[in-house]
C-alpha cells in the first residue's frame, strides 16, 4: 500500500507564508477560466480593449480571489494556514471589486448587466460555500458557472446583447469545463481524501506492474496541465487576431 497524503493539487506549494496565497489563487485554473472571458470578448464584432480588461479584472477578483477564498474557508481543502478572517476579507474585497466593475458596466453599457452581477455573486457564494445542501456544488453547475458564464458575460459587456455565436462558445467552454471536472475530481480525491492505494496490473504477456497513487493520477494531471496551457493560448490568439 502506498501513502498518498501529499500536496492538495499539483500547483500547491508547501504550506506557510506567501506560498499559501499563491496556492489560494489556483494559478493554472484561474488563468484557464479567465481565458473564457477573452474568448467571449473576442467574438464581439468590435473588441473594446477597455471593457475586456475590466471584465478580466472583475472575474479575477470574483473567481480568482473571492471564490477560492470561500472554498478554502469551507473545509480547508488546500490546507493553507491563512487565518479565517483574512479569507473572509479577501472574499469581501474580491466580490466588492467585481461588483464595482459591474456597476460601471451598468452605467456605460446596459442596465441588464445587473442580471450578470446578481448571477455572478450567487454562483460564487452558493457554489463555494456549498449552500442548499450542496446542490449548486455539482459538475453541471461548475460547467455553467466557470465555463459558460464568463463567455456570456464578456460578450454582453462588449455588445449589450447575446447572439448565437456567444451561446455556442459558452456551450463549448461549459463542455471543456465539464471535461476539466471529470479529470480533476478523481485526482482531487486521491490527493485529499484517499490515504492509501494498493494493487497491480497484469499484462497479456504475464508482466505485472504495481499500481500506486502517482500512476493513477499521472495521465489526468498531465491532461489538466496541457489544457491549462492550451486554453489561454487559444484565447490570446483570438484576441490578437481581433485586434489586428
């Protein structure tokens, strides 16, 4: 049997000091999901860089900071030593800043952005705090909240409307987020809750290979690493193409 109690995720640093705040950001995943914002904005007929930057900032504050702070407050999945009061402060500042950017959009773009603001606050709090018995903390809600929602919000911030191309892109990004969740869930379970793995694989030539935790999680984690690189590159390419 192999002991698998180790880092809570492949990007998590040893606990303590500034390293806890780096881990709290979930850097590969935060950049990955911010790429959906860029994709949504790049679909607009005319890309307004200012609104793209504000939308990216709002989602970084709400998702990169507030959502992850609430998630860590709810059970310490990353095992950081960040005080609870600091996590609450990060969540409040993050959500407050995101709302402020949203209100600017309401004034300058469309009052319908209030719907996106309310939906965003609900998703951040309900998903990460596992409200309503955890109903919102599911694969489907993850795909909708962290995949589809950024695309639609960014597109609306650019155009004050939602068109079929934005919906199709939102569905695509929701599907990619669902794939992410499918890969990350068993890996997260191995790293955070499973205390031991034992077994072996027998090949048709009679060879036997031992199975341990690293062997089980190696393929899905490598896929997650590649996807966390690929999606930001795709988003960057789309933005550059639109600007040029």
